[in-house]
C-alpha cells in the first residue's frame, strides 16, 4: 500500500535536532571520558603502555577476569533462558514476586550484594559453605549481578512467540526437546546472544560485588583500583584500555552471531 508507506517514511531534515542532541549526549557521557582514558594510557608512550599491559600482574588479572566473565556469561545464557521460560510458560504461586526479584541486582547496590554473599559464604558462613577469597566466590558474585540480562532479553521474545508452530510440531510427533531445539531456540537465539553479551560486559568490569569476596584473587577492576591508589594512574588507564578493547571485540562478535541467527 503506497499510501500507507508514504505516511511512515522519514521526512528529510526533521531529524537534525534530535541527531545533534543525541550525539552531544553520547559525546559528553561516553566518548569524551573514553578519549580521556585513552589519552592517559597512550600519553606515556607505546613502550610504557606495552610494558604495563604485559606485566605479570596485568596478564594474570586479565586471564582471571576473562575466564570468569566468559564462564558467567555461558552459565547465564543457559540458566537465564530457563528462568525466562519458567516465568513465561509456567504458572506457580509467587510468580509475580519471583518476576520482580529478577530485577533486584539492578536496584541493589553491588557492594551490598558482596556484603550479603560474604555473610552467607564467608569464613563465618551459617550454612558451612566457604567461598569467599576464592574464584568460586567471585563467580557467585558475578552470577548475581548479571542474572537479569538474559532473562529480560528472552522474556519478551517468549511472550510474543506464536505457539501454533510448537503445537503443529507436537501434533506431528516431535518430542518437547526437538520442538524446542528446532522451533523455539532459533527464535530465541538473537535475544539470548544479546543478553549474554551484556552479561559479559557487566562481568568484565564489575567491582562492587567482588571487592569483598576476591581477597587475593587478581581481578582486573581491583588491579585498576589498586594502581590508582598507589599513584600509578597510567597503569590503571592501560589496563582499562585493554578491558575496553576486549569488551568491544566480544560484543561485536556476539552481535554479529546474533544478527546471523536472526536472518
């Protein structure tokens, strides 16, 4: 219908003000601070920058942080999808409360989350489980703060998913697992990948939830903080640039995979 199409077509010249305001806002909030960090890192010279990011402390922190973040993102992809499925497809008492509870990591200060976890799993654990000051405690804290991302990305897709295709597959004798793998999962894949990418990005730079649980575990955010406290902001800026580069690379790769899955 050409008449309808002409009504929704973007009119030239009307988006200039909005584009300008959006660009200014993004520049002030994101681009200028990132440029300042990059200038601080590269201002010491490429040799000093390379020396900072290849030091034993920096490499250890990057390795632990990347491994932990990837593991947390993978667990979140599976369990977040499962939680979203239960919230959308199942009925049970307290469903609204559980649905509201998913957003608690967004509202709760992360340092409070760390304090709660160390009270439960620390040296004086009331349940006899000691995870503080170890990688297991860091993983637990990161799982807590990244819980909502995959759930909230998958939920609306599940709600809008047409159940007729699933019913048709079931009537033709397909098992529940086959129906999910061949019909539901392809529709959910872009949302799962998008939520996983956001969870990874959050985990790789998390500080508040892990500062009390990490102990001597080398996490990049803690190393950055310690560099600033010890009067070496150049080293902190160098490690920050590395985290930024890795985060951007992983986000771009996951977005591309998600885009291919949507086509």
